[in-house]
C-alpha cells in the first residue's frame, strides 16, 4: 500500500529541498526523495550544490585564497610568516566538514518542517486517480502516492564526446573537488564558471593551469568591458587562458593526459598535463526517472519541458532547477522551488529571470545582473553608462585590493537601471544592492542619492550611479 502525500519532491538539491520546506510551511504533507550517498554511506541531501558544487568549491576557494594572501600579501601589512605551506589533505577535510554541516542542516530542516525524507532513487510508476505513484528504490525502498509531484533532479557534468570521466585523470566537478594533492600541470577545457573557479583554486596552490576555451570571446555572457578587466587580472595571476581553440583527441596514460587541439590561428598544438578538468556545461538528470511511464515531455537535451510557471505537460507535475530551461544556478532553483510550492497553494508568485544575479567567485570576483552593454546595443536601446574604479575607493585601498570597477547601465530617457556589472573585491555581496534596485525599478539617480557607509566598497556602486550622470565625486 503506497504512502500518500500531498506533495512528493524528487531530488533534494536547492530546488527540491526548498520546494519541500515551503510546501510544508503552507500546510501540506510532503515527502522528499534523494539518492545522494555521503562519504559515510548515509544520505547527503543538498544535491550538486551542497555536495560537489557551490559549497565545496567556495570552501576551497577560501582556503586557497588564504594561502595566496599569506604567501604574497601578508608582507605588505608588515606580517612575516616564514615559509608558508599548504596541507592539502587538511584543506580537503575542512571542505568535507563544511559540506557535512550543510547536509546535516538540511536533514534538521526536514525534521523541523515535518518533511518526510526518503533516501533512494525516485521514479514515476504510473498516473493514478488523484496523482502519481512514485517508487523509491535503494536504501529505503517504498511506494509513494503524490497528488503533486515536483521534479528537481538537477544536472551532471557534460563529457567531451568519446572522453568519459574517470575522476582520476579526467575530472568532472566531482573529481576536481576531491583532489588530494596539487597537480604540477592542470589542464582545463572550458573557461566558464567552473573552469575559472577551479582553475583559480589549483593555481593559487601552485599548479600550472592552462584553460582551453572554444569561443573566441572570454566570458561571452558577461559585459565585454568587465570580462576584459577580469581577463587582465587572471593573465597577471598566471592563469593561462587560450581562446578560440578546437579540442581534438584526448589521450590518457599512466603519467597524465595529452590534449591535441587547434589554436585560434589554426596551428596544431598539444597540451600535456597531470590532470584534466572538463567543464563545458552540464546536462539535465532525467535518466531513470520513468518519464516515459507517464508521458512526461522532455526536450532534445533531456531537460523537462516546462512553461514559465514550471508546469510540465502533465497536470500536477512540476519541475524546477537545473533539470529545466534557464540558468543553472542554485538561487534560480530555489526561487522556482518556492514559487511552485506557492502555486500549488493557489498563490501567484513570480520569478523574474531578468533580476537573477550571476557571480563568479574568483579573485577578483565577477558579478552582474540585467542587460550587458552589448545586449543593449544589439537591441538598439538608448542607454547611459557610468563606471567607477575600485582604485578610487578608500576601503578597497585599505583592503589592498583595488582591481576592477563597477558599471551601471541606465535607460537614456527614464534613467531606470537596466544592468549592473562588477569586477573586484567582494562584488558577490555588492551585487545584492543592484538586484534590489532593479527589482524595485530604481533609477541610477535613486542609488546616487542613497547614503552609503564610508568607507565601504558599496560606495563604488553609488559613485558608478553618479557617473551615469557624469558627476562622480571621488574620481
Ligand atoms: P541539484 O543540486 O543537482 O540536486 C538534484 C538532486 O537530485 C541530487 O541530489 C541528485 O542526486 C538527486 N536526484 C537526481 N535524480 C534523482 C532521482 N531519480 N531520485 C532521487 N534523487 C535524485 N550555483 C550557484 O548559484 N552558485 C555557485 O556558487 C555554484 N557553484 C557551483 C560549483 C560547481 C562546481 C557546480 C558543478 C555547480 C555550481 N553551481 C552554483 C550550480 C548549482 O550547483 C546548481 O545550479 C544547483 O545545484 C541546481 O539545483 P537543483 O536542485 O536543480 O539540482
Ligand atoms: P559554463 O557554461 O559556465 O562554461 C562552459 C564553457 O565551456 C563555455 O565557455 C563554453 O564556450 C566552453 N566550451 C563548451 N564546449 C567546449 C569545447 N568542446 N571545447 C572548449 N570549450 C568548450 O559551464 P561550466 O563551467 O561547466 O559550469 C556549469 C554551470 O554550473 C554554469 O553554467 C553555472 O550555471 C553553474 N556554476 C555556477 C557557479 C557560480 O554561480 N559561481 C560556479 C560553477 C558552476
């Protein structure tokens, strides 16, 4: 006899676990199924983000940044440390502990909100009157009946055609986050978000890192001016990025990996490395979900087809996060999870894709929200631009990190903010002000007239807003 729930969520990543909690808050009887197995063999809810994504990558970025600061920048402050060493095993153990805190936190939240958690794989069995039967296989085999189903099964790394991940020499994000020693030479294919973040970690720890990127433009999704500034900083750090390449055969041997490729100018080249990270995007997880059993519509990439409200082609079946269209970001998945739970309850939430922030946690950090200058030009929109460099910001000077700038784009006639682009220290935090401003349809003048604490990095945002009207005070 199946256990009956109002809402059954498949997947406990940021999309799924947040949808489950919100549905429970709204008074529903909720189950959440997740198959992730932690290092000790038990459940490890949190999905890619918690286990092999956002959280462990930020833990390693933090450790490696401390190491680089101690090695290169402490002396500027008059601090001498002697020779600085890194214990990679300890760094990785700390990262694992941070991940476990997050896994445990989600299990606690399930308990607190009375969400019933099932550790195992969930798949559609059939549609029945009043809902869908979902089988749970694995540690906790069971049969559930859900009136509403939320699919939040996430994504996994895309492999190069014919080059499978072995997580030893050829690494996806999973292997890249559990290296136990610093490779002497590290090759990366794909200069996207993962390539830049993981490349930064291992470069800071001493690896010679080369990133091969297929596109001729660096960070094509970002504002061109910001991407150029970021590239300059990465070049200076010794992160080697080759653009416009065509990757050919990849061979592994006991010694390492050899990648044949054609350079942008058409020359044949080979890159030899100890390890290779392939970070060329991700594919949605819909295999083994039983989509065919109920006629759930998938697109040609295997993603679940949804409308703007995350409704699938089946009544009562919803899908959120990486398994559907849109940016593959944890906060986008969370917002969709909340919205679906509220729609089930008859509410009318709204997720605005135009105000979803992007952040790359390198040093300098890169962050943006809204339209880029090249998008506005292509759309023929009349705009004004204001920029302010961190070089002229007192707090940045005190921090010893004056790389980068903030740029605000506003409508030429109404002054409404259309996009905000940042490269520099802590811009992952500064971007939140821009998101709030855009959500509230603020003008650049609104930000220019708001009192910002001194000395703070956020004054650079105010100054960029003043720059839109050509009246910066400190530059
Ligand atoms: P996921 O987090 O992938 O969770 C899906 C869960 O469902 C997994 O636990 C999976 O095991 C489980 N599952 C799948 N199929 C089944 C099934 N049939 N039955 C039961 N369980 C199943 N995003 C950011 O916003 N900020 C970042 O800093 C960031 N850093 C990242 C760093 C890396 C290295 C990577 C790889 C990704 C990063 N991302 C980041 C992206 C982010 O991780 C994803 O966008 C986010 O995890 C998507 O959430 P989700 O809930 O859709 O899916
Ligand atoms: P990505 O889409 O960010 O970057 C992939 C890069 O690989 C692109 O620049 C693309 O042009 C290049 N590429 C694709 N095929 C190639 C080939 N055959 N040869 C050479 N280059 C090739 O994907 P990535 O880095 O794998 O990350 C996946 C997703 O995870 C991101 O899109 C992002 O949504 C999410 N993520 C978010 C983070 C954050 O928010 N800070 C951190 C890490 C990941």
